[in-house]
């Protein structure tokens, strides 16, 4: 098997050489970019040429706008404050190009030319980037990685396209909804700036507005907001009660829940679902926002207890009404209630 080792080593060497040798003059740039007036734009750019990879000292880079030369690496300034700046390492075949202090006159088609010592020169006219300039940046987008659930940490992202990657915008979150906050911002390779906000919501945050503002280096601003939809298990309100009208009773079970729960009334010998009747007992309900009030009516008879339970996929809650017959006669009933929801426990 030893005779294979030189062959294997030769194969590895060949693969390395192939990776560093190309046969075509090609450039890769985005078709379009939008820059914000007063800010900057970076044209991401890579290029190839025939033969072995050359050092950056052997490569002259020239950029054109609408057929007119605007940058030549042999003569142009390379200071950060310059109007035009080569920010890519051409020795690594990166020709990314930055345009500062954007104005309406910078709108146009940009393309690259390279002149390589001891090789050849080529103008990549078939590959160009059309740049437009705007004074009104688009608004960011807010997304959530998952459902927003009470007392469970949630991650919100605010994302904006940012063609000036060397000068990322400033993100400003409206954090009044968040008790615990972690925030971080980064710029990815897809010319997108992202801010991540992590917070722990409560049921009181449901329906509140979460806002993300973006401020650009030129002080232009854009913003967006979303209304929080916080999911939480049913909570039976203290206003729930029963009343008597002669021998008939009416019980009200008021529940705060998101999503709206299924409700069941539990009598000593039967269950009555919400919005139904068995001919003797009738249940109905009405909804206001996240509050649903279920009502049951019927004869009190010799009933001692009646209970209301509510369930959604976040959890359950229940309330027990105790009916005690203290006196005989037409009005001889007393009604009390006991909450058996874990968060509400009183008599």
C-alpha cells in the first residue's frame, strides 16, 4: 500500500493548486443596491482571473460609474474620509467598494476593471450594480422566534437592510413592556442589521405595543411596531358571583384568558357546557376582548355546590360556588364561592 502514498500526496497538491487557479475573468456583485442620502453604501464584490492567485501589489483596481472612471487604486486616496474607498482585499479576490456621503448624483451603474501585472487586464462590464439613492429609508421588521407566552422569555428581532455596513444604524427599542431585558445588535454578511431584544412578558402586556426605531448615521429615522399577543392560562376574576331570585339562581363566571377558553359548569349530577341547555339549566356567555363571562341559570333546589372550570392549552382554572340552605322558605339560601385556581385561593 505504500506505493499509493505518493499518488495520494500528489492528488492533495493538485486539489490545492486547482483551488487557487481559475480560467475566467468573472465578477460577482449585487444587481441593485439602495443607499440612504447622506450615509454610505458598500458594493460587495468578488472577482476571478485566469491563472495563479496574485498578491494585491500586482493588481490595479479601477471603478467606473456610467462609463466614467471614478477610482484608480494607483492614484486615488485611501483615507477613510475619501468619497470612494476600496475596502476589499484584492489579494484575496475581494473588490468591495465603498461610496461615502451619498447624494442624488451618486445614482448610476457601477462596474469594475482590473489590471494584473504580468497577466492581462479586463473590464467586467457584463457585471454591474445599479445604485439608487433615497431620502426615506424603509421601515424595519419585527419578528418573534416563537409564540409569546406569559412568564416565558421571548426573543424579538428588529431587522433592517443596511447597505452601509461599516456604519450600522442605531436601534432604539420601546422597552416599557419588558421587565427583564437583554439587547444586542449585529451586522451580518447579507447587508442586514439586526437587533435582538429578549424579555419576559406578563399577561398585562397583552395588547401593548412594542416599537423599534432605527436611527441612521445621517440622523434619518424609520420605525415599526407590533401589538403583543401574549398567551396565558385562564384567570377567574373576583367579580364572579351567584345571585338568587326566589328559587332560581344565576351564576356568573368571569374569566380573563388568551386564547378564549372552553368552559364547563359542574352540577352535582351533571355537567353543562357553555352556551348549552339540558332543558332545566341554561348556560350562555359574552366576550369583551380577552374577558369571557359565562352565565348559568336554573332552579336552586337542594343543590349544595356548583363549579365553573375553564381550560385553554396554556392551563386551567376553576371556581366552586357553595349553596347553603340555612332557613326553610322561599328565600332560604346563601351563596358563597371558593376559587380553586392556583393563583386565586380565597373564600
